[in-house]
């Protein structure tokens, strides 16, 4: 630490003597400024010890003015050299300093100003060297924590110890790691014990937040508990965190692409039996145990983020993939619903327009495939969290790549959609309600607030456009399948 004013005055070799009644502050001296100017204020920045011989201070007025200017600059004290232009510190000079509370000390003739400046400069140099040495050690500690297997949690723990305060790292609005239960965004799910939640409610701590660049729209933030003073080690920590999170995102995207291709082969039925079990096992999915498939679907413009999105808290180690622009997660059967709800809350908290669906828990690759189709069909309900139901014929048919269901849906419904786009006729809505109400014209008329003849007219338009009559059972099944296929795409 730089030498303090009290320590400087107590240095025996300098033979400095305090005069006047102003108290000496025990604060570090930032520099020594030697001046004979009447107004040195423009050349001072605060925290200095100002040395003068009083050469130009011939009158009491000039002496008082000099002291006022020095005090206004934020200087710590004035050192007045005696034995040159003045044999002692002038009374007016000292009276003004005492009035303003500015310490004054006498510098004897035999003590050169340079000796005082050298002691201050040496102390500042030593402080600067100590800071650099500590910074280098800090760099080594943080890098070793990150690369030594402890990862970001160990790095942040070491950073908190260095700064002597709490730290928290959040991404997508969720805390990834925190040394305090009162960290910003730290939810009940992340607290280790219930007492931590009580402590968090009692604490109203201020946090200094710093953004961390990852190349993603993830609102990544490093929060440091107040009181916080800028420290170069935090800049280095920011850069390490940035690099590590970027690397994690790249690894996550690569792994999800590979596992996604594997799951796609299983779902399509091109990979089955023991080969499928072995390959799924190598990816971390134990098909000997009941597994549940969870699907997350987000708005079109947000799907790119699913490739790198980290999972919340305790599920960060779950096997994930991206299939058909949806995030796929395989979890143990018992975790299906709880994880789906946690994932839904996480996605919405992160700003995604999302819906989550999950399938039942089954063993073997075929069971995983079955769970996938249950989860995918559940998404058609459009809720934030969608529970599985018995698989419909539509989902079973879609399990086969050999059935051209997408073509079927397009051939049957595209003319109706095009007609609606041109005329706003609401034929698709009418068809959906007609099929949903088991072919009851009266029920459709009641739901849509239409005359029954209007409903019949619209149904005839559908017949004319598609060639399929929803009043005929075979055609109704065809249209029903087409509608469901269109909803699953």
C-alpha cells in the first residue's frame, strides 16, 4: 500500500515537523507536487502533498490565497520549507490552514524536496508491483480452477474469495452459480436448503452487475456483491467466463447435432434392436431403464438458440438433442412431468415463446420411440406443458417414413387454405369444428354463431374444393388425419 500521510511525517530521516492544529489523516499519499505558483489548483488532481518554499508568498493575502487554492484542489497537506524565503511558517498561512482543516508540516532546510518525493514514489512503485504480482497470482489461481476440473463453479468460488464478497453468474435469466442464496435471480429450486430461502428474504443486498460476452443473446451477467471496488482480476475473470461459456455452447451444439441424428434414426425406425440400444447407451441413454422423452418447441425465430441453450440447474447433465428444430431431452420416467414444468418455467423466464410436451416412460429403443411420438402429439394441444395421452392413429402412421402423410395433408387441405387466404371464408375453422363435434351441424352453428344453412354451405364448399365429403365416414377420416398431420408439422 502507498505510504500514508501520517507515516510520511513519522519518517525519521526526513525530520518533518507538523505545525498547526489540523488533524493528520491516515490516508495514502498519491503524489508529491512542488510548486511556487500563486494558484496551483489547475495542476493538482487531489491526494497530493504540496511542497512549497513560499517564495512568492510575500503578503498575508497571498499566503491565505495559496492555502485556499491547495485545499480546494483536494490535496492532503502542505509541506512548507523553512530557512529559504521564510525562517518559519507564516502566521497567516498557518491560520488559514487551521481554519480549513488542512494539515501543514515544516520541512527543514537540510531536507531536500526530492527526498520526500522519492519515498512517496518508491512506495507507489512497490504498491504497483505488489498489485501486479497479486494480479498474476490471481490469474494463475483462476485459470487453474477452471482448467483443473472444477470448472466455472470453482473459478467463481476462487473469485469470491479474492474479492471477499459474494458472486453470482446468470445466463438466460437463471443463476448458473452463486455463493449466496440472496444472489439476483436465485430461485427456490437452486437453494440447497429451505433456510437459505429465509435468509434470502431477509437480505436486501445490492449487486454490481457486469455483462459477459458469449456471442449469444443470453443476457449473461456476472454479479458481485456490494461493496465493490473495481479490480483488474474481475476483468480477467470476465474473459475466462466468456471463453468457457462460448466453448460450452459450441460443445453443446455439436453434441446435440450428433445425438439428434441418432434419435432421428431411432424415431424413423431405421435403427432398431441391440444396435440401437448400444448406440443410445454410448450417448448416455440407458434403454434398459424406463426413459421419458421431453420435447420443447419454441417460436420459429428462436429455434436457433435451442442448439446451445443450457438446461436449468439439476438437469444440466441430461442427454439432449435437436430433432426437427425441437429440443429433445431424455430423462428418467419419474422426472417426466416435474422436469417438463421446470423446463417450461425456465424457457418462459428466458424470454422464449415455448410449449413443452412429454411422453410416457418406457424401456428399450422401441419404447423411447413410442415416448417421442407421445410427446410430439401432446404438443398439438398448445399448452405451456402438455401431458401424454394414448397415441392416436395419426401418430402411429407418422412413425413410418413410408407413409406420405405430409403429401396427404397438402393434397386435401391446401385448396381450402388458399381459398381462406383469398376470401377470409373460415372454411378451415368450420372443418375443424365440424370434426371436433362429431359432424353435428347444429353444434358447429352454435359454437361459431352461424346459421345452420351457412355451415352447410361452407361444408359444400369444402367438398367442392377438396373432393372429400366430411359427412362420409371414409372422407371424414381422411380429412381428420390431414388436419392432425398439419398440426404436427
